[in-house]
C-alpha cells in the first residue's frame, strides 16, 4: 500500500474513534478504529516509513486524550456545583419498612 493510503486509513480510524464517543455502538466502532490505526501504523513501520508511523502514533495518543477530555466534559463527571443528594437503596428500603410498620401499628392498635 502507498504511504498516503495508510495515512488515510489512520485518519479513518481516528474518525471512527470520534464517532464511538457520540454514537454508542457497543464497541464495534472502537474495535474497527483500533484495527485501522494499528494496521496502518504497522504497515508504515514495515515499509520503512518509521517517521510517519511515529507521527501517527503521537497524533493518535494526543487525539485519544483530547477525545477522553471532551467525553468527560460532555457526558462524564458532573461539576461540584450540581445539586444531587446520594441516597442508597438501603436507606430507601429502611424508610419504606419503617413507614409500613408505623401504618400497620396504627391500624392494629398497638
């Protein structure tokens, strides 16, 4: 394969990684992206385009970090300013049981 086709294959893998962030596919797009990127880098290395292979590796790592930060910012962790009260299932069940007992005792005359 020509070096420019392998570079396009690497870019295709990066586009598939981007799509995986916004289109949940159960990992199918991520696997296809890893295969595209991995094969293109491997072929570039074998065909004596080591400099271009290293550039593809560096760009892929940088791109993955940026995508992860974008994903965390868009979909991931919430900020500290958001109001949310964590309630465990044990608390909910114990309160439901307590209310049920109070209601039962009131009706039975205990």
